[in-house]
C-alpha cells in the first residue's frame, strides 16, 4: 500500500532515531493481536506479519481510496473498540486524522504508548470509553467498526449510532460476525456458544439473532455484558439502511483460496456502507 510520502518520511525518522525509553517500554509490553511497526525491523508482536499486511487492513485502505479518493489528508476517522491501536495507526498512516476509542483500560494504555512513541506524527488520539457511552458532538468521514458490533448487547441500536457518527458522504467499514442460519450452525466454530435463532424488533425493524456467551476476562471480549447478540445478514442490512447508509458493499477477495468456507466457518462478513451519497431509488 503506498502511504503519503510525508507520513512515511516521518515514520522512518522515528525508526531511525527512536525515543529509546519509550521503545524499551514497548519492547517489554505484551501486545495481544496488533503487530505495529516500531522500527524498520521490529514490531509489537515480534515474528508476526505486520498489521499493514493483514487482509482487513488492505481491505480498509483500498475502500478508503476507492470511496473517498486518493488524498485522505484532512479527512477524519473513528476506530471503535480499537484494542491496542493497530488499525488506528494504519488509518493515520494512510493520511487521516484518527480517534481510536477503547473501553478496556489495559488495552487503552497500550494505545497511549503507541501514540506517545509516534507523537511526531500527530493526528493520532485515543479515548478511554465504552462505545455505548461515547457521544461526540461531531461526525467522522470514516468510521471503522471492526470486531466490535457482535460484542454488544444491543447491536441493533448501535447501528443507529454508527449512522449518527458517520458524516454525510462518509464511509463505514463494518467487520463483524453474522448469525449463521440453522443449516450452517453445525459447521460454525462458535456453535457451542450460540443460542437458537430468535426474532424481535428494533426501532420497528424486524430482526433475527442469536445470543452468544462472552468470556469477559479476555482482552478482546465485550465489556460488562456476559452475553452479546449476533444478528443475521438481513437484519444488519435493514438496520444500516435505516441508519442512513444507502449503498452497502460486501467485500470478497481478500482471503485467498477457500475464502467462502472460512467466512462460513467463522460466520464473518465485511461491509462498506456509504452514508447518503446517492439519491433514494424510486419505489
Ligand atoms: C475483537 S477486538 C477488535 C479489535 C480491533 N478493532 C480489531 O479489529 O483488530 C474488540 C475490542 O473492542 C473492545 N470493546 C468491546 N466492547 C467494547 C465497548 N462496549 N466499548 C469499548 N470497547 C469495547 C475490546 O476491549 C477489544 O479491544
């Protein structure tokens, strides 16, 4: 992925003359998932591929370029449930000004370390908050909701919030688990933790969902709620339309051979939703 030259130069400057006390602290800190570069040949998860090489980072970068144009400088991004800041860092690296929101204190601390280490770059901030209580008075050009929605107890209501957080003409990247249909349940990695399919309504919209038992001691799990809700595909789409996203794209092609089988096994889908950029279709 080509990064804006000025940002790449600033990163390389940090790598050439790192703040040694902060680098030493980062070296001693256990990162749980995001392999963020620290120097030209070191990262927060030694021996693992960098987060820049992960399929969803590539999917996000390509979607930003495709839907928001090649020059992302001055655009804003919100990274919800940002864990230890890897995707936030990658969004900043692509040129956007970024706010990551993380509800778990120990994860947030690692985000702050990354922010401090890359302070020369600017434009990378983090907030410690439960996303359900995070109500900024502003909106963002790009909202990244990756690995978060299915950890919430009321994801239907939260899709409405994603609509409010996204600027008109902006883009939502949603990477989430989707409840499998009964015919696919047995082949799902998660069948032992998922309830039967249930039905309900959310803001007048019919939804189908399964409940999922959460182990909240894990660093990547939900916060406070020991069960979460995985909605089916149609519920996600209808709720996104209702939240003001009027074009929705599902992403395929990033995971190589066996992609559909993998997605089915992990009940995973990747969407890009655009907010209010097109006139409504005639009825
Ligand atoms: C599965 S991880 C996904 C991390 C990252 N977004 C990614 O895609 O790699 C879920 C993250 O969301 C955070 N999280 C879960 N529920 C949250 C909530 N209600 N408010 C804020 N953060 C939350 C967790 O602490 C964890 O860092």
